[in-house]
C-alpha cells in the first residue's frame, strides 16, 4: 500500500476520531450531574456530626490546586482513616477558576468520606471563578456555628468590598458568645520574618487598610486560630496571642524543605484542653518524572469533565491536525530545486557577510581555522566579513573586523568553551551598522542562534555550516549521555537547520545524516578548503631541525593531530601501536600533536605500555609551524569518529602523507580506499593491519603519497571560497524571490 493511501486512511480515521470525541463531549454535557450549593448540605452534615460532642476535631488543608497525586491519592485516604470530624480548605482548592477545574475538584472531593467546606481563595476567583464558586458552593464569605464554636469565612480577593466585610465581622464578633472562634481567609495577614522564595507581596492580604482593620478587630475580639493558604509553606505566627497559621501544602508546588512541604493541619477542640493543633507532615518527595505524569493525567482528567473552553480547544486541535493531514495528502508539492534561480547578480557584486561562531582564534580548533580560511578567501574576493565570536584572555593577532562578545563563564580544559553574552546591545548594534547581505552561522546554538535572530530582525537570509557531530561530546554535559545523544542533539540540529535558508556540509555522508533526522531545506556539499601550497611546500631546514630535536633517524614516522580528549579516540591508537611494537621489527615513531584534558592520563598510558621511545605527546603546535611537522612524517594516523570532514587529514595529504583512519561520517568521503589511504571499521586488529602495510611496504606508501597530494590539491581555499560564494549567491537569489512573491500576494 502506498504512502499516499496510508495518509488518506489516516486522514479519514482522524475525522472519525474527531466526530467520536465531539459526540462524547456532548454526552458529558448532557449526562454529567450538575452540583449547586454544596456548602449547604455540607453544613448540615457537619452540625449532625458534632452536635452532641464536647470534643471534636477537624483538618485544615491549603493549596490543594486540583492535585491528584498528593491530595486525592495520599491525603484523602489519611483523612478518611482518621478520627477527624470534617475538613476545611483554607483556599486554592482549585488550580484556577475554570469550570473544568471546579468539576475535577468535585470529582476529587467525592472520594472524601467526611463533610467539607471551602474558603474562597485567589485561585477560586481567577478566570471568572467567583460566579462558579457561588453557583457550586455558596457565598464568598459566611459564618456558621457548630457545637460551641463559630467558624468565619472571609473573602480576601477583593471581590467583596473589604469595608463591608470588616464592618460585618466586627458586628458579628461583638454579638457572638461562642466559646471558640476560627477564622479562614485565603490570603495570609502576616508575612514571615524571612522572605519566602515562592511568595510575592500580592500573595499576602491586600490592601494594607483591610489588613490593619482585621488585625485590630481580631485583637479586640480574640479568636482561637486564623487560617490562610495562598503561599506554599507552613508558617505559624503570634499576634496579640492569636496564632496566625499559613498552610499551603495540600498538593500544589512545594520546595520540599523546612518551611515548604506537603502537609495538613489537624485541629483538636476539647472541653478540658481547649484548642490545640498539630501539623501532619506528609513525606512525599515525588520524582520529577512522576510529577510530570501527574500533570499529564490531570490534563486528561479535567479535559473530560466538560469545560466548554477545553471542548473548543479539543475540536480546534483535531481540526488543525485534519487540515495538516489534508495538505499532506491532497495538496501537490514539488521537492525538486528551482533551477530557474539566477544567482549571477549576486556573484558579480561584493558581498557583506556576518559570521557567528561559538569559538574562534586564538582558540585553536578545526572550526576556528576553517572560519579563518573562509574569511581570508572571501576578503581576497573583495567581499567584506564581520565575525562575531567570544572574547578570550589571549588576543588573536588579527582582530580586524571581529566583534568580541564578553564571556559570561567558561568550562573545559583551559576554559576553551566560552558562553558569551548574546544579549549584548553593543554587539547587535555593530552587526546592524555592518549592514550584512546575509549571515553565516557556524553553530546550532548560543552565538549561532544569535545569528539566526539577527537575520530575522534584519530580514536577510542565513546560511548554516554543520561542522561538528555534537553527539560525540556527551561526556562534556551533565545530562545522561543517551538522552543527549539520541534525542537532544538531533532535535537541536534539525530545528536549527530548518530555521536556516541554506545548509553547508563538508561531505555527502553528512548530508545523508541531516536528511535522516528531518532537515528539509537546501543542503550544499562543500568540503572545507585548505592552504594546499603552504602544506605542500617543504622547508628542508625546518624539517631537519625538528628531526634533530626529536632525534628522528631512519625510522618510519607516524603523525596525528587531535585534541587530547575522549571523543578523539586516542586510546585506540596507542593500544594498537603497543601491539604493532610486538608484531613488527620495523622501527617507528608516533608524534601526536595537540593538547587537551586527557594529556596526563594518556602520557601515563604510554609509560605503562612501555612506548616512551615510540610515542611522543608533542603538545600544541602553532598553525604556522604545522606544515613542517606534517613534512616530518611518512604516514598520518587517525581514529576519531566525531569529525564531519577532518581537515587535518587533507592537510596531511597535502604534505604527501597517506592516511590510516577509522571509518566514520565525513572521513569516509575524503579517503579513497587503497588509493590515498585506508579506512577501517573501529576494530583495532583491522586498523593495525593497514598501519602495518604502510610501515613495512615503502613502495605502497610512496604510491599512495602521490594520490594523497592529488586529492588535497582539489580542496584549495580558492576553490572552497568560490563554491561558498555560489551558495551565498543562490541563497540570496532564492530569498529575494520568496520576498517578491510575498509582496505580490500582499498587494493582491
């Protein structure tokens, strides 16, 4: 069955699902029982429960917030199993005042086997909830007596004028003869001595005149306890001998610390001891994943408790899906490039290109070197380049046309990974003043994202070069490696690349990867250029000096260039060379050029394997001196699988070095098996076999060296720059065409 037919079936299946859900929602609206004036029946039950008792008890809960996992599943069973006579919510029983939240709360409270009452709190008031509260439960402020106690509920939301309530309360207390009095008000009257992280000034009773009036009245006509919620903590304070208790841990967000935890308050009233209370701590400590599952379940739960807004949302959601499926099935699309694009005008003019990168010189690495080579190639073509890069302690020699962003912080060996201030207004101002024709971003995050943002603000296209396989850097992040490798990296690259107008990749295998993860835009395969002549030319005097310093005689010299870190697979090569020492009688030296966080550990490994005479960790070498080091070698060895191209391989080939490398994306396109080198699976025995061939067979080595030179010659900076300028020109032409079409549609 064809893909189109499957999509068509899926489309009609979706229509059936929408029809079924609409029917179900109609069914719920008709069949679900309504509930009105619940407080009236609850008051009858409370009076009946304690009318003949001198001793009784009740629970006070605050900030239920429609909790399923905490309140419904953990607190309600404890309340049902206790000797408590009834339950009172001090406010925020719902997460908001929507109809679905009230109906979900009604479903939750149906599991409670004790009478209950609700205080009208801030959440009950939100989203026109005051009307729903009045319909479903009753007045926003009220009082009742039970036994020898009076219970007073106040409205702290400003729905009811506070002066009216203050006068009502004073008259009520003045005439009251009850032995005990309890006041419930959603917003706390007193703030704790130390500010609480999850609370703001508006979370406490406002306005100040109302607060002062209540405090004065309660001091003149004392009450036993004042309960409030609205803040996710437990706090108990005394004012004129009256305990003011804030309880906010019945299911909403808490910090799980000393003052913010899941709990409820148990109040005991007895003829002998008067009024006592205690906090019932609930040691929950939910796992974050379970918390998310609870939130998802509540969404589903409340969604089907009617809620007209949710009904409209549901229908709209499925209609949108249906339309999207319809477009996918019935609307014709062209997946072929537009060959009518005329890029000639852009190729003829000098371009202004702003490049955005997370690292640049003086930091030495493949990306900074690649960017610098492109910059110099473009400038040789009379284009203008502005580079936006982090600021380092050391300064590069050539800072012309480079905007340095201040570093917020850094991490990694020698602090080479810098998080720059991408919110700098000065940086944005300089980019705007430069007036770029397009932006070229070299990383899919941070400064690279700033490049996309600036392109959208300036209404110009953006080109992205995919340089690095980020999944091989999971050891540098604190999140689980599998999550980083399997989901985050690919999603990050896909999302970023699809925001850009064109994508440049160095190899065909890299293009295939981007297509597989869902990149849909224009992708250009363009290997990064190298300074072929500089690496091909031989400085006999410099090479002779290096040989003398390193005491190199007539042994075969293996060279490798890599950052000494886990993703470069250095251990693989050292272990294989230890086996080569045992296998072959031919003398060899291995010069490993580069520095990094693993240098000390790798040196210890070399020493433990007895390779001190064969393996030398050279350390960092300046870019200017690199041609001589390549010329010193006979064979280039490489085992990294994190490259998208591997420029050092091309540099080594320009110096006439055949290559033995582990087969990986990027490398696979550069090395022609048996011609300019060998590429093997990541198995030491196979890799070592090829190294042995080049060690023991000088004729094969010499033959492959010439083909390596021919391969590198085709990757000159001049060719690279010309190809990138073509990418720029075609991107600008397509962007202009889209803009013109958009303007025509707007005019019509």
